[in-house]
C-alpha cells in the first residue's frame, strides 16, 4: 500500500534543501513551475523551486482562467499567441487533463470609439496570423444567445471583437501538471521555503538565504508575481512595478447557458461559465497598492450590477466564493521578462492581469535563456532595460480592466 501511494503521488514530498543547485527558481506558481518543466526538456534538472507558501497558492490559484492572444501590440499578440499554442498541446504532452475549452472569447464594444479600437486590434491580430475579427450584434447574440443584447440598456452592444481560439482552462490543473512534470524530471519543489535574502558579489548572486538555510545557485529566477519587487530589491535590482489586488468571485453552479468568454471593458466585467456550471466573474484592478488580499463589498456590488445587465437570469444565483490576488503592474502593462543587470538573476514580472495565460511560453523562454545565456527574440521587447531606453510596449486597455 505504501509503495502504491508513493507511485501515485503527483510529486515527491519536500526533502531537505541541498547546499547548491544549478538553478534556483523563486516562486512555485505557474511561471516558476513551467520554467522547471521546460528546463527538464533542455536537460537541466539540478533545479530547486522555492515557495514561501504552497504550490500555486499565488496568482496561479486566484485568476479567472482565461486564455487568449488578441492583444493590442504586435509584440504582445505574437507572444501570447505562442502561449496559447503551447497550452493547446500541453495537456497531451504532460498526460494531464487541463480541461482546456477553446470556447471563444468576445470583447464587447458599446460605442463607436470601442468599435474602432476593436477593429484596430483585429488588424494587429490578423497580421500576426491570429484568428480575431469584428462581429456585429446579431453574431454576438448567436454566440451568446442567453446574453441580453437589447438596446434599452446603459451600455448597448454595438459589436464585439471575436477571438475563437480564446477560452478557459482549469488553473489548478495547469499548476499540478507542471509540478508533476517538473518533479518527474528531477526538479525539487520546496513549499514552505521563504526567501529572506540574496547574497550578491559584484554582478552575481552567490547565495539564496531561506528560512531553511542558505543555498548556492548558478542562476536565480524571480517568478514571484505580486512579490517580485521584494525579491528584486534583495538582488539590488529595483523593478518599476506596483502591486495591487484584483478580485474575482464565483456563483453556485447553474445549468449551462454560456459557452463563450464575455468581456466588457466599458462595464469592467469578464465572465465565463465553468464546466461545473459556476459563473466565474471578475472586474477592475483596485487602484490602491497593497499585499493584503482582502476583498471589498464595492467590488461585489459593481460587478454583480453589470453582470445582471448582461445576464438577468443570474438574479437569484448565490455567490459561493470571492477572492483577491496580487497583480504586479508595470508602467506599460507589458511584462518584464528575462535578464537584469545582475548576470545570473532573471525575472518574470510586471504581469498585471496577464500572467496566467503566459505561463508555458514564459517557462519555455526562460528555460532557453538559462540554458543558452541568450535572450530569445520573442521576449527581447520585454527586457527591463526598455524603461531606460524608452522603448515601451503599451498594452494599456487590452483587457476588461482599465490597465
Ligand atoms: O486579460 O484576459 C485578460 C484578463 C482576464 C481577467 C483579467 N484579465
């Protein structure tokens, strides 16, 4: 029985920390674990993934599971498209059911200006080979027959940006599959291991100080999302990021009547119906900076008011849970990805609300950077130094949140 249990475990129980690793990844969320997973494919297995909490307990476990690549800039669209494509094959590759439903993604337009912006985005997407186009109210209604599209509303629907490959995926399964894959390749996963400091000598990090002892590291990766400035500061690498909370909530299960993701920037809502029948809903990033993941009543009031305008059928649905997660916002709302001025300290940060959908491509790109010492072309536009050379990649307003 004991052997059976050992065989069936998803990953090994935490062992002692070794005194040194080729690669130490700080943060056992989707990005950190994806990096360990893809490092394995490049033959790099002397890897420790450290997390002060539990696996996937940060942003990976608190998002609204939306995947899409209909971004505003060519750099962003190309990058997130590569991620969606990896996600398409990831479940089969890992032998893990990720419940990925490419049910399509609709960004509603409620004004002429919004229609113009969506048309622009569709064109940027099309030039990157991404399936994304403008549709009118009749097609919107056909794709979401249960949604109220009448004209007698605060925000009538004039059309939408339709992105068929977008959809939803089971976020915990993504984390568990990646953790299992990384562990099977030899990477050690260390929950309950808080990084307290980084030892730096000249341009290199030499040691990672944790609550369980200090380890030497060949390369160190900061994959800590909302906490990335704290780890950056320990390395002497200040990151231009502010941390805010983003809230979400879920209703009790109801019978299936929505099989497309609905987003409205004007109403600041995005919602989908999960395989279990729950409506998963989110709204705006809160404007204040905090690490305190506490929700507010205002959020629930605004979100449910707007949701009910679109789906009055939910009037009596009860909310099961609400939660908040941390978002690491960069000045141009694009990520900060790759090398820093410290030779062996790399970052994946500044994700705002876009991090979960980027996990596989981040892992693949960081693994390549670690293995080759070279920045892959796909992530070159997202280098930290762009804030010093004024080469910003603005993804402002490429989501339902005002960032
Ligand atoms: O950008 O798709 C998105 C998103 C979903 C929730 C927050 N942002």
